[in-house]
């Protein structure tokens, strides 16, 4: 069946919109599985599966002004060129008071999104990996280096990673030395997600928060269609709690590393639902009746 080539019900015009969805079909720095460049299209297709009304939060997505801009044109651009292109586009959204929602793509892209913010923000990364290498495969703007690149823009004390369970030894040692804060999936499984969220809230001290969701933070039993699957992950309900917990303070969101060739669409369905949930919860907590 053919579906419209935009995110379901994101049909407000740009000028009237509060939230702007856009795709970045790029995965040139992927290192295990390739195909994340297909994710924006698949996530959009998956979005047509859902009703507009959410029984949990009583929000009708049709009541929210959401615009799908389409994809940023990525051809044979280098990683540096992609990061800069994403920064320029995201900056234009922020100057127009739009809430950016990006569909990746490999995780290197997020550095460009964060670089667009001029105000002081905090960054919460939901990820199975630290992504704190300085360089990987002779490339600094690699998906495995994104948190290191972000830490060059954002104070490392304003960065937190949730769901970590994998890192290279030297990377781990450097992250520890530099004071990078993370909560592992084993800790979350033992103590519950709420304790971790409260610790992050205290750390961020009411700052505006950008959330980057690498879908591999989920256990592969929930999301096998990802570029670098890592067992013993967190659950979709953990992410739902995280979104609800920080919803009022979120000022931007992306979902990265969905890799459609490696499942039957289940991971893209989850990603699309998380996009809808972030928009609904943020709108619900910040609307003026």
C-alpha cells in the first residue's frame, strides 16, 4: 500500500506550525549495519498506523500544529558538510520559533542539531553506547563520536546519557576522567527508571533539554531494526516515562539509528510513536488554554 510521503497529520503549513519534522537520510558513518538512511521514509510510513487520539494522555494529534518539511538533501556530502547543513537548517527553524523534530539517519547527525542552539541547554542522550570516542575509522564526525563532539559545544556537566551498556576501554576511561555522566541499563533494570530520571533532573537544574534518542538504547527484543544492536537494553515504557518526566522542558528531539532492512517495520513503528509522544506531551504541558 502506498502512503503519503509525510508524517501522518503533520499537515499544518510551515508558518502556522509549532513543531517541524524533517528527515536526514544519511548513514555514511555507520560501521556495522547500513540502511539508516532509509529510516525517515519508513518512520513516516509507520506513522499512518496510529489513531490521531491518544487514550493515555487524551491528546488529539490533529489539534497540534505540526509541519513535515520533508528531507534535507544529502547527496555525496562529507560528514563535515552534513553536520554543517543540518546546523544551518535547524538554526533557521529555531529563529522561526519552531520545535525541531529530526528523523535520522546515523547518530553523527545530532552534533549538527545541537550546534544550532545558541542558548544554554542540556542534552539527554538515550543510547546503548557512550559515543565518546574522539575519532573512529579516521573520522571525528562519526556516529561513535557524537557525544564527544557535543561536549565541545555544551558543557559536559550539562550532558547525560541514559541506558548505556557498551563502550571501548579507552573511551570509558576518558569519559570517566572528563566527568561525563551516564546511567547504565543494568542500574536502571535494578533500581527502576524513576530514580535515574530524578538524578538527571537534579543535575540539569531546570535547564531546557534536548533529547536525542538512539533507538539502540532499547533492548533488541523490542527494536531489532537498528544499526548497532546491543543486548540487555531498556524498554519502551522506560522511554515513555522519560518523555513524560521531561516533557515540559524539551526544546528539541531526534530519533536516530533506525535501520529498516533488519526487521519487519517494528522498530520504525516504535520510532514514529515516540515522535508523536514527544510532540503530544510537550504541547500538553506547555499549551495555553
